[in-house]
């Protein structure tokens, strides 16, 4: 009986591994197709998109970069960096205040901010458009940075608050004895201990900001300040027949998030799981 049970477990493991390998192939096939065809000529791609290139056209990436992708890339880095800085800064302070200071109305404030997660981006488009125009911010990079920050604070605050609750107060009590004020306790104790969840929040929010299209499409007009998603649409219009260069541009635009996740995947998973379990 024991041998039979072991055989069943072994068979299930084999089937599970086969299924996982199949999933990996399904996920990786479009990526490999994209890489393969970005290194071909247009003629080769249309003749046989699955064949290896006769000549590896790495120059497609240089062409894509020089056709304007550099400008979009630079704009996305600037917008993403500023947005992420504000999101983490405001959310972490808000989460710290809600978990460490028993102020009147703190519970109401928590649910009020959390309610922002229920607000749809599409519903807010018209009011935001009018607000940004009245503030003379329309068609500037602040026109997308401010909505990004506002819409990402609720989720980030919720995740950070769940993690901050789990941090033992004894750590801060020892710092109070040493004469540290609230700000010092936050930067010297809470921030270092919370690095995994901060990394998780950074990756999730950066993925949203880097790939966001709706706000950028509505609030930006000038080509000089377009971000990657909007820029790729304009890029596609500029390269109506040069498909391989367009594929190279898409791959270049995807690389930062792929590299970031590969470098920080351990902290990302640990931060999310610890925040979820401890919260």
C-alpha cells in the first residue's frame, strides 16, 4: 500500500512538472518570436516568421533607438522615478501614522484612503481633465505624475500598513529610550526592516506607471514629453512598413521591467507574502 501511494505521488509530480514546462513554453514562445523577428529584415519576417534570420540584424535596435525611442525612454524614466518617489514617501508616512499614532478619526481616514481603490480611472478622466486644465498642468509631465500618485497611494498604503502592524513595537521603544523622535524611528528602524515590502511596492507601482496608457493618451499631446506606451503608438505610426524595427522598439521598452523583476524577485515575493500573512 505504501509503495502504491509513493508511485501515485511520483506520477503526480511528473504530471505537474510536465504541465509547468508546458506553461513556460506557452509564456516564452511569444517572447522568443518577438526577439527572433526583431533581428530579421521585413522580407524574412513575412516569408517565415519562425525561421532563424539569415543575417542577424542587430542594427534594428539602433534604428529604433535613434528613431525617437530614446526620448520616450527618457520621459518614462523621469515620470516613473518622480511618481515612485512620491508614492512610496506619502504611502509609507501615512501607513506609519495610522499604525503608530492613535489619533481621532484615524480609522475613518484609513477607510477613506482605501476607498480610493474603488475609484475607476475611466470615471475620473473628465474631472481630472478639467482640473488639470484649470491648474495649467495639461500637456505637462505633472499631468500624469499627479494622477499616478493619487491612484496608487491607496493600494500601497494598504500593503505597507499590513506590514508595519507586524513590526514589534519593542524595537521602537528601545529607540525612544535612546532619545529618538518619531521621524528618526521611522527612518532608522521602520524603513530598514521594511525593505522587502518596499521593494514589492516599488515593483508593482513601477510596472503600473511604466505601462500606463490611458492617462498619458488623454493628458499629453506634445511628442517631446510622451512616455513609452504612448510613444510606441506614435512609433508604430512613424514606421508603418518597418515592422522589424517596431518589434525591436517594443522589446527595448519591455527590458527595464523584466530586468528589474529578475533582480528583485526574491524581495518582491517575500514582501508580498509577509505583508499578506502578517496583515
